[in-house]
C-alpha cells in the first residue's frame, strides 16, 4: 500500500511550514525519545504564527505497528479548534483519523464551519458524521473519541492529500475567529482541558503504546509533551 510509505508527520510539518513561521521547541530529554528492544518513540514540537504548539510523535512497535500522532493547538489569541490526527499502520491495513473538535456552544456557528468542507465531503469515501450537527450537550455517537468532535476516515485519499484538504479547512476556522458572531466566541483553553482528558482515554494509538511502555514515562509524555 502506497499510503504506508508516506511519512505522515513530515507531510504535516512541511505543509504547515509553507504557511506558518514554525520554530522547533526544545523538549526535555527524558521525554524526547523512548527506546527499548520493543518500542521506539521520537517526539518533536514546533510553534509559531497561528500555531501555539504542534506536537509530533513517531512511534514504532516492532513487528506490530507504526504510528504517528500530530496535535495542533492554536495560539492563545486564536479562538479556533484543535486539529488532531492519528495514522496507524498495522500489518494488513493503514488507518488515518483526522478530528477537528468544535469549540463553539452555538450549533449554528458550527454549521457555518461545516459548510467550508462541503466540496471535500463529496470526495471522501466515509464520513460517519456527514451533515450532522451534535448539540454541545450531546455525545457524538460516531466518533471513536468520547469528546465532541468531527470524525473523518480516509480510505481513498493519500495522507498528503488528506492533510492539505483538512488544514485548509482549519484555516477557515482561523479566519472566522475574528468575526463578531456570538458563536465564534469560545473558551479554547477550557475546551483543551476537556479534550485532553477524553482523548487520552480513547485514542487508539495511546491505548496501544500504553500497553508496552511504563506508566511514569507515559504520564510525562502526555502532560509534558502532547498537551
């Protein structure tokens, strides 16, 4: 499968560097890498422009899986969604999940944001939540995560194509953040806390590596690096 040969995080990073002035953030040595006979993890972080923090993890579990995690948090002055992506390569399949959680309590505002990906939606093979708006008090039954969000799976698109299309949609959210719509006003920091708690317990990749690395390193990795 061609998609298995694509470096997901390098695709994400190179695309963002084309539109943001990103600089690498120093990471504590104890969480920069994890290496034993079975698992190898490399972590990098970047910041700049509208990007408050881009956390990138490349994970190899010998003989079982290669995985990538990319989490983008906007700068504090930007009221825009997080951007979360996981790519998991197993022996027989590749799975790419891109999730852009909504931060507005106004479902009407979220509808406007969804309008921005109408053309993209037509080209994707599966979008479980397509054209569905879930009220802020409701649980999203289609997402693999337990937080409120929008879930997309790619079976036809190459990783690079998926990243380009969805980062473009994220840009629409950034430009909308300056509008006076009541729905555009949200507490991004508060939502980030809610997202962190839910994501950690439900991420497919984190559940996989949690079974093969020690809890102390995993806690430092989550609290000191991913968020």
